[in-house]
């Protein structure tokens, strides 16, 4: 299964099967981007899925990096782009 971590409906950070349609069913909700810049990300769960081969979208990467959540622990699972 090819997994992707991406935004859904411009507010939720979800895990999806990248072979499905853009609006396909989410497998797991990993966080959200709320009003007034409030961000919640389940880092533990994200680490689990990154270690299993899930790849974050560019927009999710930018959000994590901009908020200082892109720790060295997360970076070791990301492919060089």
C-alpha cells in the first residue's frame, strides 16, 4: 500500500492510500490545523506511519517545518526530495 500524509478539507492532516481518489476515505487522522493557527499533530502516530513508509505531502512538510515540528526524529524517515 502506498501511503501519503496530506491535508483533507484544508484543515485535517490525514493518512490516505495515494492510489485512491483525491477525496478518498482516510485511513487515520493524524492532526488538524484549526482556526487562528492552532495546530495539533500526533507526533507519536506520525512517526509510526513514517517508519512504515508513508510520505508527507509538500504542504504538510511546510507546515511542520514552519511550526518547528520537523524534528530530527521525523527527518530520518523522510526521503530526500
